[in-house]
């Protein structure tokens, strides 16, 4: 089945630093999605990417859909304490099923 | 808008009993809902696709007789974990596909199931 390889698994950064994480897949997806999940809650959509090569921003977040439709990155600029959480990349198939990556745990050091 | 709720938010049950989890789209209609399971420190794994008015389709390795899904209306899908075992303890999350918004999906807050 489809698998998404997300890296890094976890990150420890200082407040104010920029963050970058990425995902690759052996499969092509129609839509690429980035979610954030906090403990005990469902995932919340951050950015949706629909076209190959698309670069989209949402505040301090920027994500790009790779030209081959098999990869994506998410950047967070000037991190703040509330950015802590788990970030998941996800690919959406033609039948609307969403396949999730393993997640990147973001920790911000005091 | 586009809010999905789940009930209960957490439940503890004894081995061998059955537990029903509800997923509701509060302000939109959803012909399709999806059920996921998430074990601690792991990703969300798709279990099944719930289709209003028809049978659910299950992902490979998910027992349909153990995880009963009913999608009786455009705003409600239920997942029943039958004869629960401790290994069924997990975080169950649903998502609902918005009927009117080009397939956008919205996730519920999850239900924490603990089987003792």
C-alpha cells in the first residue's frame, strides 16, 4: 500500500528558529495535506496543496507540493511556543482516502 | 463552520463488552465518513470508509465483524467495537467528507477507548 516517509521524526529547537520537515512517497497523490495534532485531539488541517509545484503559505507556515506529486515540505518560520505538537503530512487519493505519514514531533526548548 | 463531533470523548469498558462511538457532522452533510485508529506515539491508520446508506468498506487487516460501522444518515456514522479486548485500546478518530466542498474532509476530536 501507499506509504509516506516523513522526516525528521522529532525536532528540538529554540524559540524563534525556523523549522523544516518533509515527506516523500513512492505513490502519486492528488492532494497533499499538512496537519497538526495536539495531545488528545484530532488533527487540524494547516495547508492543502492541489497542484504539482504549488507553493502555499498560511501565516508563518509555507508548504510546497513537489513537481512529481510524490513529495512535499513544510516550513515554519520564527517558531513560537504554541507551535509545539505533532505535524503530519498526508496524501489524499482519488477515492478521498487520506494516508498519513508517521509524524514529526516538534519540541521548543525554553 | 464544518465542525465534526465525536461521542463519547473517552470511554473505559471491560473485556468482552461492546462500545459504540458516534461521529457527527454538526453543520454540514457528509455522505462519506472515515474511521481511523491511532495508537500511542503512532500515526493515524485508516480503518474503514463509511458510506451513507450502504455498507462500509474496510482496509486490509481490519475485521469488519469486530468493527461494525453504520452510517444511517448524512450527519451520523457510528463505529461499534464488539467483544473488546485490551489490544483494542486506542484513540479512534473520524473524519467527514463535506458534501458541498469538493471533498474537503474535517476531523473529529477523537475518542479515547480503554479496555480493561
